């Protein structure tokens, strides 16, 4: 059984589990569908009875004063066949102008509700945010900074498609305040790129990252995907060698979920060209082994970071957070999502905007907001969310801390939930004592399954079909 050793921590840090071990039989045993827990309750619990008025009340009641903004830009120049994101494929820049007009109306309506907040984090996702031209980027940032109170320092990130961007766009992004970029690479192998309709210039990706560093961007992230057509353990190993040369600060290595019944573009991919289930697991095993050998810290699920990166430092200090943007550095911020499909988490509320662009426009025209569903959180939701967050971010849980925070008897409150941990304990995925729960090295790869034991909404096992497999 291979052991993947993580870099040792400096003295005094709250170290997470110091190694990962791969157990093929257990991974196959527990590789069933489950949530990614970017929220608890998950988005499948959102409902249309939760209204904009409920959201406004949650904003008034929230005790947070830091704000994270998520801006969804749904446009892409080209269709990537694997993609399951909410996107519009077009080459017409004027469609973005129309979208920005509506986004401006939404910002004007929402911003006054957050006049006491300071924006400490912003992320533009999509789609492809760099679909916007320089003028459109400047217009949107100017509007946001006029309407919201931006902190002098913060984490301001944007997703970049290296096929449809010029180097001087980075200069505009730096000029308006972005300090982090995330570049979609997916795979450096040309055969894979052709199969998924995402051919890109390898040298330009290196030039892009180098230019970002010269301009003073504080962090670079790249996205990879495993499980795509024509990928083999040998071919993906060569991609990882190029990753080492690229030397990003963070990596996300996503599991490709083939759901052609939901995403029409995926029907263009030939299943016979895809890795077998055994090969796919081998891809993941080799990726973890290789990246940790390069010195990256395994943050969890599909994320890696250099030990000096803020994600790694916060995880080591027991302060990492998770929300709809994934692992994040902002534990004390409310999240406001703007644009089509965007999700907010404010105080005791989750809320989501209309997903389709047409529906987003119609909702804005009718209501001057685009929220269509959401849910409120009860005390039990907060307690379980904290338990799941601690496990998924830090792979360990101090029962006493939860008891003190929520004035409960942990073992009594979670009596039924801890019974569900029994198989994981028997398989040495979890170790539990009277006062602690710890995820073992081989359990870290199955953390989603372990968290599911504390999810009271998943008691009905039929709900699991709405989620992707954990590996």
C-alpha cells in the first residue's frame, strides 16, 4: 500500500494528518455518489418558497461584516465537450454588454443592503470571465468598487481561458485590482485536447503564468481534469511533468463526471476512448503521489497547494473554510453571488439566482432581483455544517469544541450519526475516541463519504443519485 508523505510542519502548527495511503479495495467499496459539501444543506434542498424577503431579513440579521463577492460570467468563445458548467457559447461581444447592463441593475439593487460590509474577497467565474474585453472588465470593476466598500487588501481572483486571452489582458486585470488567476489547462496532451475540443498552445500557458508573476500576481492556480478520453496513466504522467515545470501555487485536479443525459456536449465524447474505472483510479493515485512528491500539500478531495500558500497555511492552523467557491481563506465572510446561476450564503440564508440567461433577464425585468430559490438554516443545520466543515477541511474534529460552541452533548446529539461511522471505523478510515474524530490517511480520499454520515438530509438514500461519484 503506497504511502504519500506530506511535508512536515513547523513547530506549533496544528498539523493535519501527515500522510495519505491508497487502498484500492476500500476506494472501490465506498465509491458511490455524494455531495461535495460546498454548502450544508446542499443546493438540492433549495426551494422556491424561500423568497427575496427572507434573504433580506437574513442580511439584516447577519453579524458578519466581511463580504466575498462571486460574479458569474456565463459566456465562452468555444464549447469544451466535457463541460457541465452554466455557459453560453458565442463570439458576439455585444451579448456581454447586454449582460453587464442587467448585472449593473442587480448590483445597484443589492449593494445598498451591504453598505456596512467590507469586500475582502472577489472571484469571477463562469463560463469564461475573460470573455469580457478590456473595456467591459474595467466597466464591471469600476461599478463594483463604486457600489461596494472594497478592503485595501484582499483576495481577488479570476478564471482564465488561455486560448482566448492576450498577455496584455493580465495587465488590465492587475490594473483593476486582481491578484490571483486560475488557468484552465485540463491536460497538456494534444490527443486529449482534440477529443474534448480544447486545443491550446502549451508555450503560451507558460508565458501567461510567467507574465502574471512578473506583474505581481500573488498566486496562480491551474485546473486539470482526469478521466477524459485518451488519457492513460502514462500520458497524464507527462502532463504532470509539465505541471512541475509550470510550478503553480495551487492546483485543482477534478474528476470528470460523464453525464451525457444531462449535458448534451458530452455526447460528443466516445465512451470507448475513456479510461476504464481501474485506469481512472490509477490516474488519481499517480497524481496524488506525483504532486506530493513535488512538494504540494494535499488540501482535500481535488485540491493541492504549496506549503507556503495561504490555503495550506490556514489548513495547518485549523482555520481553513469551505463554501461555494470550494476551499477558501475567508471563514468570517458572507458570500454574495451576482449574475445568472450565482449562489449566495448570507447569515442564515442560502439563495440562488435564475440559472438560464433568459430566465435571469426575465426575473430582473419582473422583480429587479434574480433570486428564484433558497433555504433558511436552523440551529441543527449550523451545527452539522460546522462538523462537516471541520472534517472536510482539517480531517479531524474536537468534539469538545463543538459542545462548547453549541452547548450540546456531542455523543448524545450525534448518537445515530456516529453509528453510521461504524463501517468506516472497522475499515480504518476513521478513528474515534470519546473526545475526538480523526480521519486516517486512507480515509482522507473518502472524506465526502465520511461527511455524509452527519448529513440528515441524506437519510433518504435515493437522494444520492443527484450527486456525482466521490472519486
